[in-house]
C-alpha cells in the first residue's frame, strides 16, 4: 500500500500533488493553438439549445456552480445548477431546449444518475462529465467528456474537481465559439490562461510548509467561514467541505457579500474567516467585506497575492494574469490546509468517518 502512495503519507496528498499533471492530460488534444476542440461531442449539440441545466452532488456540485458563472459569462447561455437530490423531487420543468449536464467523479452516485434518467426520459439532450469510463452515467448519457484524472482514492475529492473545472471552463469557451459569442481576442486570452493552469496547480514546498504551520493555529474555535465572491464563492464552499469532511470541524462557505445578512452576528476572535481575495476579480468588494468582519474581531486568514493589513494570517499566492489561475492556486492551498489540520488532529485523511467514496444508494 505504501508503494501505491509513492512516498506520500496519504492518497489525498498524492492526489493533490498529481493535479498539475492530470490537468495537462485533461487538456491534451482539447486545448489547441487557436481553439478548443471536443471531438467526443456531437457537433450539433447546441442546436436548439437555449439554456443549460446542471445536476451533481458534493464536490462535483461545486464544479457545477463554478461552471454556471463561466457559461453565462462566456457562452451567454442561461445556466441553472441544482443539487441532484433536490432536483429529483422538486417536479422540475424540463424544457427540450435545455442541455442537461451531470457532473460526477464516479459516474455512479445514485441521485445524480436518477436525475440523468429523468432528463433522458423527458427527451433532453444529455452530457456527462465523468472520471470513470464505462460507468452507469457514461453508458446512459448522449455525450460524455472524460476528465482523465486517473483513479481517485481519497474520499475527499481533489484532482477530480480540478479536472472537472478545467473541462467546464474549456466547454464554456467551446460553446461561446460555437454560438459566436466570443471575440478572437478574448478567446486567445482565455486559451493563454488555460495553458498556465498546470503551473498554478504545482505544490511548492513553501506553500505546503506554510499551511502546515498554520494548521496548528486553526484547530480550535467556534468554527470557520470560508468567503469569496463570483467563482470564489463555490471555491469557498469547496474549501469548507474539504475541512468538514476530513477534520470534522464546523465550517461554512458563504458568498462574502452575504455575511452582513446574518452570519456576521457570529463574529468574534474564535470565529475563523478564511477569505479568498483574488487580485483579478472584485478585489475591492471582497476587501470591504473582510474589513467589516475584522471590525467585529473575527480572526482573519487571507489567501491572496496582495498583503492586507487587517489579516491575522496571510497565505501569499502568485500574482497571475487571470482570476481562474488564482482560483486553481487557492484550491491547492485550501486542500493542503484541510489535510494538514486533519493530520494534526490524528484523523484518517483518506477514510474519514461516516463517508463513502461513492454513494450508490439514495
Ligand atoms: C461522495 C464523496 C464526495 C463526492 C460526492 C459526489 O459524497 O464523498 O467526495 O463529491 O460523493 O460523487 P461523484 O462521484 O458523483 O462526483
């Protein structure tokens, strides 16, 4: 078993370190010089499509939420995202003009599979973004995009999420191009950023050491708020979920601008706020949200390329040319931080209590 971990302490750690490579595999042949290519997709996939519906669970749901920003921003297609277990029983309206996308690492999650069946039965076009070929979902859906992350063993998903997000980002550009909604200039800028993703996923010794040191401070307290705006909101949800899953500490992800509508009442020094502060997206907005929390004495850890005078702790990320590159580097920081906290608490990082890798029952 040790050999399989290639010298890493846990599969999760190995999988965090693998992300840079698997994301390169995932982009291979799809990220071309001047365009995005998905040969596996039916070329008429967007014919008659006016909206996108996404269904998923857990971490895959967070990839879906991230995608909803990118689909609307780039492809100009309205996009709704629903947790699969909610979708199933809400008597959803299924319009034939919508493309139904499910996202799943395993391709076997019962609720997501049922949602896919409902969409198929209603005659919708379907697409699955999946890590396991020949899984129940890839056999059922009209179209499949494989994420090529390799086998993921850690129950807390890491590399599946980064590859899903890269696929969805590429897909938003592919759709944008098909619908003639993106200029060649913007597309080139996006493609350039995509090529840099593997670099932003590299784990540096310095970053790993920093999260190891910080993990000592963040073991106690009333709980955690992970906050961010735009795509950094789903990333905040993912950071909180990682911490809950493997450290068993209470954590919530929240849209930064929403804190004042309730959660800020909890602020005190025992409340830890992890603030995602990208330089390239709404920096001033999130800054003022963090200032409000700091004024109420919350303990603040900022993750940002820019130093912020009110933070108690600061994890410095690289300056980057695109907010999605900041997104991927911050993802790695959040994964490492939760793993180091979990290790310090003596938990089994790869097999957290009460959780299963794949939930095949309702
Ligand atoms: C389980 C796993 C999560 C995963 C979720 C969805 O709860 O513990 O890590 O995100 O299922 O799994 P899927 O295979 O559909 O992505």
